[in-house]
């Protein structure tokens, strides 16, 4: 249960930071979803590049990178 809550908090922080970096607006739920999905995308893409992060800060960095990639691709698709 604690790990789930930590994932939500990290997702919210990552989504919020990605929103600031990419200039998007959204609420808490959107930020959590964006951050959690960003963590999956970031882990996959960075894993392909041979890059890995450790700890909570590393997880946030990875999630922000992935979330920014998601926003970028979404803008390309829905433009």
C-alpha cells in the first residue's frame, strides 16, 4: 500500500514538472496519470539507450523525461 502511494506522489510530481516544462495545463489526476505513464515510457526509452537512474530523484527524472516524450508525441498526433 505504501509503495502504491509513493508511486502516486512521484507520478504527481513528475506530471506537474513535465507540465511546466512542456507548457501544458492540467489537474492533479491528469498529472498523476501523465507521471505514471511517463515513468513507464521513460524507463523503456532510457533502457534502450543504456541509461538508468536510482532512487526517488532518479525515478522522478526518468518519469519527467518520459512524460515530456508523451506530451510531445500527443501534440504531433492531435495537432
